[in-house]
């Protein structure tokens, strides 16, 4: 389970690239890609695409970057956890704070630290799902699968 959490956390901040061969003319391929991506609006990542001509023909190259919002969320959460840890230490060591309040602050800190990996894993899973949805739509758009009628959607 810990390795899965690590993978999800890495997925949240990782830069990835993929390429899709396009057996169509550039204008036709671009129209297909535009139509396929029209209903997809990624929230957990920044998506860039560009066309490349190579010896094997036209290829769509894609890049998936972490969103600035995800980075800010991670940084703000990390600072909040550090502040909570400092507040807990101060509350436990200070004579000015009642024991009940010190216990509640410490409990909130511990629960926040235990829950933080779950939140990061959830955001990482959402980003992976968005990447997979985009990749599926691009693959479907750049093959004859959508036109043949006999193709299966997954």
C-alpha cells in the first residue's frame, strides 16, 4: 500500500510525455483530435500537444505537466502541517495552554499528518484518470476505431 501511495504522489507532480502516430493527413488528424478533446477539460494537469513530422509519418506528441494549482496545494498543505506540528509542540510544552487544548491540537496534527497522504493519493489518482481519458480519446481519434462501427470502446 505504501508503494501505491508513493506512485500516486509521484503521479501528481510528474512530467510525462506520449506520442501517437497519425495515419491521416494533418488537417484531418487535427480535426479528429479537436473533436475528441472538445469535451475534455483537464483540471489536475496542464496538457500540451504538437504535431511532428518524422520518417515514419505524422505523429502527435503530447506532454502532461502538473498543474500550478496542485503544486500550490501541496506547498500550502506542507506549510500547514509544519505549523500544526509547531503548534502541537508549543501547546504540549507551554504552561499557558490547558491540557485539553494541547490534546486537541496534537490530535488534529496527528490526524492531519495521517490523512495528508490519502489526500495526495486521491489527487494523484484523479490526475492519472485525466491522463488516461485524454490518451484514450487521442488513440480513438487517430485510429479507424471510431468509424468502423465494429470497434469496441473501453
